[in-house]
C-alpha cells in the first residue's frame, strides 16, 4: 500500500467533508432543516448514501447525521514513519468522500446549481428536469434517471453493454479525447464524463470537436468538477438495488455485487490532486480500479478489486506510433485491468460502429437523406434460401445510390437479405429480420426506426461525407449476422433495391411473407406447444430472477419472445434460453405446470417454488428491473393499473414508476405487482386468470398513444370496442378517489366484475 496515495486520499477526504459541513450549515441557516432535497427523477433518494447507510434523505436536516457518519470514517494522515499504511483507512476516507460529494450535489440542487449549466451544449438524450422544462440544451446531465437505468438494463445483462467507464479530468489534447471516447463507444462501453485539470474538462474537449454527448451515444457528461464523479457511483449503487434484489443498508453485499457484476473502471486523465485520490479510493470500495495516464504510485496486489487497484500508465510513455495508437492502448489496458468482457464485431464501413450509437438521432439540420417516413417508403425483408442459391458476402445496390439525391431529400429503399444455413429454419426468419433494426442503428450517423414495411432510415451529412453509402447497409448485415447468428447462418447475401419497379415487386413479396408470419404467430398458442423457454440473461444482475417465456407471454424486457428463445437455444444450446418441458398440467386457468414449477424452484435457487403464467394475484412471475411496464393491483377499483417505464407522473397508487419498480424488481415475487413487456398486454393470456385486459382501469398515456391500433384490436376481441375510452390515464386521474369517480362515470366493466381477491 502506497503511503503517498493514502496521504493524498485521506487529506482530500478530510477537505471535502469539511467543505460539505460548511455548505450544509450555510444551507440550514438559509433554507431550514425541513427544506426538501433529492436527486430528481430517481426513487433512490440520495442513492449512494441510501445504499450504504439505509438513510432515505428527504430533508436537508437529515444530512447532519450523514456527514457526522462521514466524519467518523476519517482517519489522520499517515505519519511519515508509517511506510505501509492500512488500506482500510484509505477506503474509509474514500467512502466519506462519496457521502460528502453526494451531500454537496444535493445542496447544489436545492440552490438551483444542478444540473450544471453548459452554454452551447445540446444533449442527445438526457435527464429531463421540471425546472428546465423539456429542454436538453445549455446544461450537463446530472444524475442518470431511473427510466434510463432500467432501459439500459437489458443491454447490461445481455452483454451488449459490457460495463462503464468513469473518465475524470482532461486528455492530452482534443484529438486524444475524441479517440478515447470512440474506442469506448466501439466496444459499447457506457462512458461517464466529469472533472477537470486546471479548469479544462474532457467535456470541453469533446464539445469543441462536435462530439455528440448524451444518453443516445452512451456518453454522459455529468459535471466539470471532480465532485460530480458521485453520479456514476450513484448509478452503480442503484444497479445493485434495482437488479440485485438488495436492500438499502446492505453495504457489504452492495459493494461485492458491484465488484462481481458491474464491470466499471475509472480513467484519470491529467494531474491527480488530493480530491481525485479521495474519489478514486471511493471507487475502489466498489471494486472499480483506477487507471491514470500520468506518473503516480501504484497499488498492484489484488484484494478489493479483481485485479490491480491503481495503475499508472503515463501517456507519453505508452508504446505507440502516435497519440491515437497510444490512446487505443490506454483503453485496452483499462479493459484488461477491470476484466471487462467485450463482444466486438468488425464491420467494414467508413463510420464508427457499435451499440453506443443505437440511440443516435439524426436531426433535420444534419440530414443528408432519408428512406421511409412521410415522403417515401422503406422496407426490410429477410428470407431463407438453399445454400447453393446464396453468394455469401455479395452486396448489390439495384438502382441509384443516394449520392444522386439532393441534400435533405428522400428516396424509397428496400433492403432484402437472403440467408442460408444447414441449421436455419423458417421460424427464425422474423427473429433475424427484427435484428436489422439494431444492426443498422450501430452505425454512427445512421438512425433506424421501425421494421418490416414501416422502416425509416436517416443518414447524416457527417456519415455521407465519410463515404457511407447504401452498400454499407448490406456490409453491416453480412458482418453482424455472421457474428451473432453464425451457429445457424452460413451465408448472407444482401440486395438493396432503389429501382422503382423492382422496389414495388419486392415490397409485394415481403408483404405476402409478413402476412403469412402474422397468421402463423397468431396460431402459435401456449396450448399448442409442449415446451416453454427459460431466460436467465438477467441473472447476471438479478441472481434469483427467473423468466418463463411462452408463445403468448414474451419476456418482461420486451426483447425476447418464444421464437427468439427457440432460436437462441439452437444457436447456443448451453446458453441462457433453455427449453422447459411442461409435463403435467396442474392448473390450466392460472397457468401451473409441473415443468414450470420445477424450473422456477431450480432457477431461483429455491427462492421461488411456484409460478403462474396467467395470474398477477397468485405466485406471479418475478422481475429483474428492466421491464417495460409495471402492472399493479388497485384494490379499491377492482382492477389494475399499467405504468410505462417512460411515464414519470404520479399514479393512483401514490407512487411513480421509479418507486413502484423497487417493489416489482429484484427477483421478488409480490402478489398484485408484476413487471411485464408491453406487448404482453395485448395477449389473450394477459392476467387471464384474473379477468384479463378488462381489468385495466388506468394506463400511462404514452402506452395508449404508442399502441393505439393494437389496443383497438384487443378491445374488439374483448367485445367492448369503447374500452380504451373507459381506461383513465395521468392526464385526468392521479388519485384513487379520482379514479373511482372516473370509472363510475364511464361505466368501466371492472366495477361489476367479480372481486380480484
């Protein structure tokens, strides 16, 4: 253990706790102890304090005890004669630093100083703040909201997002800063930005180079001082509470969870001062190593982190031909030290590629061309052909490329993928076809929305200037299908049609296939198969959660249906999706089988003994935390409400989505509460044992609007075409009393149905 590091870290911790105490005393005098404080858009109060101590800080005065505890964690600076100070003293100082930093940021929110102003910055997706309206312009992000945390959940558990990096400081120059971020994006690593060196931050560098920052690009700017590094730690704390089924105050378990399951590291760029050493000690508590691009003492023995604790890799001493190569090797070292498992696919296109770009938005001002949308058509179609009819790697553009289209113009495009493989099945066609959305979205400067014949693709000026063309769409699909589905796909050939006559001809063929698939899927019901599928992807974060996927009940994340799981099993027979032989039917109404119960007991490690497929009231399915919606009983209304992950408003249950998620997630089995995928709502088996769709008495308006056509069809099926008009939402009902009055006035069927319990 380095005495130098211990001295700097403990000194920095003492200074920050003192600063926090000063700010708190000032705020108490000016605002009073009852002044409300929080991090907006999260149900976890001040998340690190909450996770580590169990204290739910809601009022300013409660920070007094928190900072008293932080003060108790501090130790004297090591004496000069003590060459091997105890690591624990440094870690205690690190934890005190985290408490003090979180308290300071909360006080800043109280004074309107957070999120930090940043003139000229336009976030590409970020946390919305009520006091700022809907604008994402002119400020940094501040803490990540619970909606985004859960939206990223499925990417964290399935490996698309292998971990996150917290970058603190400022790179050698702007070009190095961009290269570091691009290397992380290429590997789909979520990147958090904070801190500065002599007043200059990596955030400034990226902003100057026009790098898009925000949720959509996996690159989140928190703040330009080191204190804002508490936000990534808060994200890690909430990950344990959200997905791990852990409770606030279980400090040791939460720290171990992060060490073993949340693959994060800190990259310190530029000079490391006392506060950065202290913050680094806080990160090490979580099992997150620190890599510095300057000369600092190292802590190499393993123990708290998986491998080395502190690694020095002076940038100018890195072996490399130029700064770009040095930056690449720096990131490789970070990944090596943390043990991040990377899934990389080399895609031969002229723009950066990776999942980090999946949410990127191409705005009108930066639009080169678009396919589909209001002014043209776009479709995607994948079909199976015999091996000898497919030329692997052949990509053709039949018709003109968009280079002939005026800037900000549009054209109709059809993307047809012909695949072959000895293990390929017709059932897998829609599964692979649906992946086109994710594959194309991975290209920087390309925006993809929708699927089938309502696809919509936008190409940015920046991508076009780098040489991106229609042929590159085919190259993406060829590379990704081989990389992700190599077990069943042997050959991939892609043709892009822009010729008007051939476009219409293939659009007709595609629609015939879509219709056939729709009818086949509609006929694929739970009672026509003898096996369901397990999904244990989320056990990487929620160890005791089990997901049972059937033809009529997709996974709660919304990303995996029965066919997806079947394909996954064929691709990887030892993977997360295993067949569950149903065996004897125990209760066909509630959905009990011998096989599903046996799997529930085994998969949950004995935590869950029985699970129903069709009931919310009796042994409902568990959830991890990445569900799209929460269904919850409203006893007074004899029905359930459905809250969308995107809905931040108050519900009749007196809780927002974020608060409700703490009840529904973590692998817990809670009668009356269930996390679901949104398309399960339209299944005939949706809580069918409890009355089905007619039990919905309240629903988030975002769901009503986004699935209007689907719900219309369900209402017709249920024999009540006007049912959606009888279901309340946050625009007209936010309390139980208001809900009951609404249901009575609109004649909702739940009011006369049998009691749910």
